[in-house]
C-alpha cells in the first residue's frame, strides 16, 4: 500500500544527513538552526513536497467523515498545526477520509477525551493518560526523568514500543491510540529566579499528574494538579507559585503573561495520547486502514517536531519579545538529578510488583532511545515516512 519516496525524499535525506551530524538529535538553539533541522516536517505540514508519501487507495465508495474534537483553542498554534496534519490525511486517503474539527472544549473538557471517543461523541480526541493515571501502569514510565532529550526522540521511542508494552492497557478502555505524542522537556515557569534546588523548596508547582507529580514532589516542591486551561488564572490568583510546563504550550496558554522567569531544567516529558474510535477504524476498508496507520506515524513525529521541538524554540523567542521572559540556568543540576533519582527505581519496583515488566520496559526505552538520539529531526521524520511502525492496530 505504501510506496517509498524517491526523488524528493532522497534530496531531503541528503540534506538531513549533511547538517544532522553536527548536533545529532538536537533541534537547534536558534530559530534558524531549528528550522533547518526541521525542514522535512515543515514541508510535510505545508504540503509543499511529496514528503507524506504515496498511498495506493483502491476504495471507491462513500467518503468517511472523521470527527475530531479538542480542548485547545482553534486559534492556537497546536490547532493550526493539527489542521495542516488533517489536510495530509485527506491527501493520503485520496479524499476518502474527510475530517471535521471542533475546538475549545465544545464537545468535552481536557480530561474527558477518552470518554468522548468511547461513547461516540467524537471519533478522535486527545486522551491524556496523565489525567487518569490510576487507569494505567506501563505508560507512566515514559515520563520518568532523564530518559529523553526532546519530543521527537520520545515519540519515536514510544511508538516503536507501543505494540508490545502499551497497546493492551489502552485498548481495554475500548479505544485505539491514533498516535503516541510527547511534549518537549518541561521547564519551570515562575515569578522568582530559581537557580538552585534550595530555591524550589516548598513552592506550590502545577504538575500534570502521575509520574510528573512524583518528580515535582521529589524536588521538595508541592505538586498541585489541575488541567492546563486552569493554570493561567491560578498563577494570577497566586494559588500556585510555579508551573512545570513545556515551552511550546507555555505560549499557547500565555504563561509569559503570568510568569517572569523560565528555569531551564527540562529533564522529563509528558505523554499526550490521541484516542481513535475503534468503530471508526474497524469500519474502514483495508487500504484506508493502512493509510490511517501511515498517517498516524508521520503525524506523531510532525507534531513532535513542528509544535514541541521547533515550535518550542519559536515560542521561547516570541515570549521573550512579548514580555521579556527571562531564562535562568541551574547552577546545581547534579543536586536536581540526585533528588529525582529514586523516582525511576520506585516506578520500576511498583510496576514489577504488579507482575508487569517494568524493568524490562525501561531498559527497552533507554536502548531504543539511543537510536533516535543519534538522528536529526529530519531523519526521524523520514524514518516514520518510509518505515512506519506496524502493530499499532489489528488490521483487516
């Protein structure tokens, strides 16, 4: 069903290899560097090159309409990027899959995406496992500290391990995973210049739940759980002292308006899964199921690079220009590493105690991540295009 990219891909791969080795796996410190290292993704999203691949679609029946819903605002950068991604799905399906989008919590809140898909309110929605962390066991390991350097590395690793380690625990809730997504590493947004571990002691810091909450508590802060849309007013009212958040989403939620400083301590990422209706997928003919799988693997990396990695560099630059957000670097990073070191072992011990392969999973994560640490964002995207992960779905 999938044809390997020829002329365009070869040119892009050559370009990726030419500049990827200088900072393998890294996105780039400046916006110009990040754009260069992300060009394959930017072309894919823009549809300016045949970088989404050629899919053989023989189905000639009625168009399938996929209803996608989200809590994020329609004007946000993430929504705009996802619309570009949906455009590629329509192209890849030969127009046989059309997407209808609804934004801004119109259908469901940030916490209720899984329920919306399971009950038929939506066919596709973000369904954060971190908001229902008690429902899952294995996926929490992906948020442990110091596993990943960036979003595309984390996403590629998670997607390749999903069929073996994660598929069963998601599908027991009668939903499929359209794609595994990960944020870029989290940094601390607050109104005082946090430079040392001592500075964070006793602070009330918003965390996403699950493993993320354990990390914040291990640092000596008090984690406060709340959905992302609630953090802006919480900072205004001083209900919380700081927010541990990724840079791209920080701009989306205008954190630069309620925080003066960004402490660069990004040692963990958060999982952001997107659920897909099992009924919708099962109704598709075999060739369109292949298209959905291929698109999902490409979109996973495109969002990782386009929004979280490249978009994160762009967001930090823009927040600095808008409000003078100042970046602060830690002076005692080894103390921070020591403080959170116990979180990984506790997670492994707790997971193993349930009869699950916690230690095996984290070892596989670290080994798989090595491959993507040595690849540029462009190379990772091309790998998703030409070698899409198999086994995410039970296909016809």
